[in-house]
């Protein structure tokens, strides 16, 4: 933890700050249904604005096709929400990679970083362009910090100064406390859609926890590995064998992975579908 540069360590006065947030919020009909991830960032944004600095915010939303604009995944609703919460206009900048005119604004939100070709593959040229936008880069998106992408990893290599934001710091502190001297028995809960993005942390947890509870799409891959049929549910076919090996490794480390004994099913992934519980 001590090697991380924090906001408190820096002079933010009258700088241009590029901050990576996690505004991957749930939406329905282009309306945000839970703005928790947005409100969690407000105190940091206000703190930076009070220094006289200008803020450029980056975030992703969903999994659009890289390199192509898709209105379904636009951050426009997030820009509107930020404007309402902060009491200042937060414009959404669609074409931002090659520079942003900040003379009329103190804070802007860049359109979905995943619309930019090279974001997911941590493209070097894209990373350099992002770094040129600012004097200080801050990563405050813990949920995406494990991904080596242009807006999380590449930009930090080329920015003049890089730092960790308060949300990222707090998550790391909690994780460190839980793993270094945990009260036994310790239970870890891991959710999300993919095993592939969490392989490293899963392998580490097997050696440290007594029970590992899986949720989201991840558990479907493990159910498939255990021999259960999962229908049209989301899972990773190419990782079924790996999931089976992870189960074996967990058993060797005396780590229990309890799989669901009953599930709620439906004909379609839709809120209006008729739900049935099956054992």
C-alpha cells in the first residue's frame, strides 16, 4: 500500500486531471436505475474542483463492439446525472482522444472508452494520447483496475504523474486487511460474468479462504464443469475444463466451493418471463 501515490500526496491546484471512474451503471430504457457508483465519486470530484483544476473523466459502460459508436452504451445518462448532482454542466465529449477544448468547462465526461479501438488491448498509441490529455492521471475504478487496458494501465505508463483515487485506495485497504490477518473462518464472495477476468484472484483466494461462494455468470461455468445442464445461461465454454481444475485445486487447499442446490429459471432473460425454481 505504501508505494501507491494518493491524491493527498499531490498538489492538484490549477492542473488538468484525467480520472478513470467506474460508471458502468445499470440502465433501463436509457435511464439509470441505480446511481450508487456515480454518487460514490462525487466527494472526490468536488474536492478536485475546489482546487481550481479541470477534470476529464473516463469510464466504460457495458460491452459494446470496440471501435464503433453504439447509442445503447452511450454515457449521456451519466453526464446528465453528474450535472444534476454537481450543479454544473458536465458535457459529454464524443470525440476526445486527440484533445479536448476545456476553456468553457471545468469538468467533462468522455464518451465510452470502449468505443475507442485499442482500449481493450491496451494499445500503446491510444494510451499515449490519453496521457497527453492531462498533467495528472488518477485511477479511481477498482472494479476495472485488474484489467490491463488503455484507460487503466497504458495511460498510467505515459502520464507525467499517476495516482490512486480514494475509492481504489479504500477497496485495497479492505482487501489487504481481509487477506493478511483475517478472522477465521473466512468466506469470500466473487461475482461477475467471466472467470477469465478473475483467474488470478480466484487462484489466490483458494489458498487463503475457507469457503468461496460464486455468483453471477461465473457460477454457471462451474455448474457446467460439475456436470449440470445450464441451458442458454451465460457461461464460458472454453473455460469449463479450467473451472473443473479450479474445483480440484480448491479441494486440495481445503477450500469449499458450494454450488447452488436450486436455481431460478425462465424461458428468456427478461423481467417479464415466468420464473420457475428447479432443484
